[in-house]
C-alpha cells in the first residue's frame, strides 16, 4: 500500500479516501460471507472452496491495510496500532482467560463481555442515557439490525420465554399477512407491506432463538438456488433457448437438480460412515 500510495504510485489508489473506500469495504465483507455460505458445514469441502475463502479474506484484509495506510499518512495510527488495539481489547474482554474471572458457560461470558463494553463506553465519555436501540451501528444490514434488536431486547428481558412463543408469533404474522392480502382497498398495499415486514422480523427472531444466522442461511439458500437454476438453464440451452421451454420442463429440471443434490449428500454421508 505504501508503494501504491507513493507519489509515483497508482493514480487510482492515490485518489482514494476513507469515504470513497466505504462501499468497497461493504462489498468485500459481503463476498467473504458468500464464500462462507458456499462451504458445507456438515461434511468435507472441496479445496477450491477454501481457496476461494482465502482469496476473499485477502481482499477484505486489503481494505483494512488501505484504511490503516491512509490513517498513517494523516499521522493518526498505522497497522501496528490496529493490531495492538484489538489485542488489548481481546485481553480486556476475556478476563476468564487472561484474568481471575471464573465463567462457567457462554451466557456468563457474554454477560461479562457486555458489562466490559459498557464500562469502556463510560470511559470514552459516551452518554449512558442513550436509548437501548440507538446503540447499533447505522451501517448494519436490515437482517443484522433485526437480529441485534432481538439480542438487545432479550438482555433486558423483553423476549419470548421459549421458542414455541416465537413460532406462534410467526404463524400469527403469516395469518395476518394472508388476511391483509385478501382485502381489496386503497390501503391494502401499504398494509400488506407492513404485515410482510412483521413476518420477516418474526422469522429473524425465530432464527435467533434457534441460533441460526439468518443472513448466512439466506446466502446458502441463494447459493442452492443459483446452482439449481444453472441446471434449469443448461436444460433450456440444450432445447434451443428459453423460448423453446415451458414451465413444466423448467420445473422438471429443477426437481432433477434437487435429486442430484440429495444423491451427493447421501454419498457424503456414506463416506463419513
């Protein structure tokens, strides 16, 4: 980065700022998540999948190095300061490892982590009067924001006591969405949108209770969809194009792709024995 930012370096790199790089940071983080979603969590993975994840992590790391380089030029901090601060933070927030605190389970560890974070905010002079839900980063995706809202509310006891209650809420919101969709009036579209939002939010909270990452689950689903659709597309190409195929043929190809996935899973299970 020093070479790229030098006076005789790359013109594009020399033009960049923290602000201009923000979009690239989001994109690279998203591509890392896509690479993770492509991994099989239940069995062996192709080396190419890990190679792809390694590449995407490198792209993301470049963004960290780029921002550190810009800050170094401004006389604020450099990459070594970034490394030092995260090490200090990890040590400070793990007193059960680097200190005398005894933590029996993950819940106690998370409670300690949150308490230390609050102490850090007070030391930085951040207002303790800030609303609970005003503490979230504005740049979070809508799904991640919904998850964080659930986590924060749960910490103060505003949550369903068990997952059955969440599933009942999902069923309730689905029924309300269906009911609103059946109506035919000028306000129906706005109400359908509102009910759809309620259903999505409830589904995210159900995932939270099940310890499922909804963003990762959706990314995995989209990866499966693209793989299956590629099979449909191949069928259409062999038929001479989309204009020569109908919905029944596309559905048959889709089901064939799903069956092939099942065979692969069975083979992997057999190997794992």
